[in-house]
């Protein structure tokens, strides 16, 4: 079975230089076979103090170094690929804010203000109807007020433009400078 | 380049994620385990080759010293990489959580509040028409 994996290019180039004459696929296959053999059944656990390893015990040193370097390479790979995930996460968050802002600024205020105005108009008309002796509760279609969205106290949010902020800043410094 | 600098440079680079790292996709025949397992085995093989080349061309004492130095290099690289990776994972989680929460809030606005406001507005308009009609019968519409 064939599969595709990603490896930092500079490490692959190093491997290609170590195994000249081999194609990338062959060099990777060779490293994989050799590396699987090296790693198989030789997990020494957490790192021992370097000073505690007999410097003449090349077999242990070699094995430990390979194990620990492989672990570091794994962290590095995760960190590198994490950059793309981070960019994507930031992009998704930004998009959610943009969508929210578009709804809260462009759609919701218009509807709420319209609803508020219509409710005001209804109160006005009901008052006049009552004054004219009309039973307003009998005028249909009825509105189930408890199920409506309460918008009577609604004020649309104010969004400042750059020019608003600039004008206010200039006015502030004019005021302060005038003292 | 002689094997010793190549060996030490390889270990230093393996622990350095500061610069841009370009990835290359390679085809692997028969890789058992996850992609991480396969990558780990490829790295183990590459490092073993580097050590073998060093061993073939240097005295045993030189090789031993290089291995001890190499171990120190990777051990000094591990904590900052580990920390940076954990911090990155946290940041990603925070961004994803914020996007999810905001997405839910947007969905409530888009799929619940806006249709409901539109429905309310329709009901208000119908009620206003009815009130005006009732007032008209008494001559008080306007």
C-alpha cells in the first residue's frame, strides 16, 4: 500500500545527500526500513542524565540520541504544521466576527427599528380606536405580544468611522491646546 | 562537508523551528502506523545513517564525544519546542472556540431572531391595517 507523508524538505535533502544515487522514494524507503529496526523494541523511557551514560557505551548513546532526536523532530513537525492550522483558525474566527458584524450592523438594526416604529404606531391607533369606542381586543388578526420580540427600548449600536474618531481627536486637542 | 559538522548541523536544524520550514510530500511503500510513526522511523533511519557515516570516518572517542554533544543539542532543543507546541495548541483552541461561539451566536441571529422579527413585522402590519379599517368605519382612520 502506498501513502503520502510530509517531511521538511531540508531533511529530505540531507537524506538524499546521505544516499546518493537513490531516488527520493528509494532513500526514504531505505531510511524507513533502517529506522524501524533502530526504534523497534528499544524504548529507553525518559531521558537519563547524559553524565550517567557511559561515554564508551556507544550503542546506548547512539540509541538514546536517535530516540530523543526523533522526538524533537516530531515536536518541530507539529509546530510547523500547526502554523497552518493556526492561520486557518484565525481566519475562521475573523470570518465569524465579520459575519456577526454584518448581521448586527446591516440587518438587525433595520428590522428592530421597523418593528419598534410599527409597535408605536399600533399603540397610537389602539388609543384612538378605544377613544372611538372600538374594542381593540376584537380587532384582528390578534397579536400574541408575549411571543414577539421586545424592541421598544431598542437603540441601534453606533459604529464609529475613522473620520468620526479623527474629528473627535482634533476637537479634543483644539480644546486642550486652547487652554 | 565532513561527517561531524553534517551530523551536528542536522541535529541543530531538527530542533530549530524558528525559520520557515518547507514541507515536501513523499510516497511511502508499506508504512505501518500513523504518519507520525512513519516520519519518526524515517528520521531514525536518517540519524542512524549519519552516525554510521561518522563512525566509519572518525575515532571512537570522537564519535562518543559527538554523540554526547548531539544528545545535549537535542535535549536543549526539546523544552522550548515542547513549550512552543503546547502554547500554539492552546492558541489554536482559543481561536477555534471563539469562532465556534461566535458562529453559534450568528446562527441564532440569522436563523431565529431575523425570521422572528420579520414575522412580527408582518403581524404588526396586518394589525395596523385592521385597526385602520375599524377606525375607518367610525370615520377616525388616519
